[in-house]
C-alpha cells in the first residue's frame, strides 16, 4: 500500500507546542488537531524535537497520523527566514549541534532584549521565565507573554505590534545559520526542507533570489505558500518560483494554541505533496494511526 493510503486527511504540516512558543503540550495539540477534524498533523517546534515522542504516542491513541518536524531558525543579515524540516534523523550530530547553538543564541538574545525593555517598562527576566516550560526554546513570544502578564500589552499580537516591534528599538537578531547551510543540514540528516511563510509583510524585503539556485541544488523541496501571513503580492512571486524550479507547495496553519489567532486546518497540504515528502525522507518515519 502506498504512503498516500496510510496517512489521513486533512493535513496540517506546521504547528507549535509548549516545547517552543505554543500554549499547549504536544499531546494537547494532537487532541486539538483531532477535534478540529484533521487526519494528519506535524509538530514543528522551533529548533527542537523534544515534543515528538509525546505527540506520536497521543496521535496513536486518538487516531491521527503524526509527522515529526521542526522549524529551524535561519537568518539573512537582520532578516529571519524559517525553514520547516520534516522526517529527519533527530539524532544527527551536526543538526543537533546547530539547534543547540541556535537555542543558546535565542536565550541570550531574549535576555538582552528584556534588559533593554526593563529600562523603560516594569518587566523582568523572571517574568519571562514564568511564561516558559522547562527546557522550552525561549524566544520573543515568551517575552510577549510576560508583557501581557504584566499588563503592558493586551495579547501577543499587540506586544509584537508595539514593544516588540523592531521599530520600538528593543529588537535584536540572534545568531543562526543562513538558509543554504540549514537546507544542507536538513538534507544530510535525511530530512525534507520547506521554506516557511517566505512572503509575510515582515519578510517582504528578504531576497532569496540570489541563492535560490543553490538552495534548490542543495535539496530544497518546497515553499509554504498557503499561509495566512503571506501577502498576495508575495504569493504571486512564490508561485513563479515554484513553476520555475519545480518545487512543491505546502499549506498549513502555523498553529500556536492561544498564542496566535491561527486555527488548526485553516490551510492544508495536498495529499500528493505529503506522499512526496514521505518518499523523499530517509531520517525518520511518520506515526500512522
């Protein structure tokens, strides 16, 4: 039987748990996916695979296909570019080393940002830590949650539009590999790389064109086009790249629980695309319900 007949539809390939910046435990997220009518869900926490085992066990219990994944942080200059990675080997030494360095850089960046913000607002690093789970990838969403808890923003979205916006003067980038290095790392670990939401308003000036040939040659599989934050103009540009390079198109929610308005299954991926991802991957396997 082909893999297309083993997994279930609809398919959402981009979600986050409390392991990074979501608000639900991995098992809770899988149950929410089931309740939302999804047949397949990928857990793609930032720079971490720590939620895989819990999510896979719950997926088996409730009857949802689980796709192990991760959202890998990369950077071009001051601009953040995120890379979704599916079905890679979670024990690959080079990828483990890269994600450990990224998490450490995220932590230091977050501490430095809070230090700056605390000069002007009543918030502390302890407030941020109070919003995180042990071992979680600490980042700006946790700072946002601390600002909300301190009454300095009404919700995460308001925090990002205000105090955490780069124009506010507190933002700073963190060290991360460039997209080409990240694609090579994922492919070497047997995984399948897809650039996440590459045409949002905050990333409208990110220019991947100069190295797109190299990205494709290195094994880039696709682009996440069906995502609520991609702009109409950006989507048209991405669709041209898909046609030019023969890339796959994915769609997903980028669900964060209560951390974002995004809803599970609001965008989905076609089954033939997931079948191609599974066929290409050599690092790990789905958990079929």
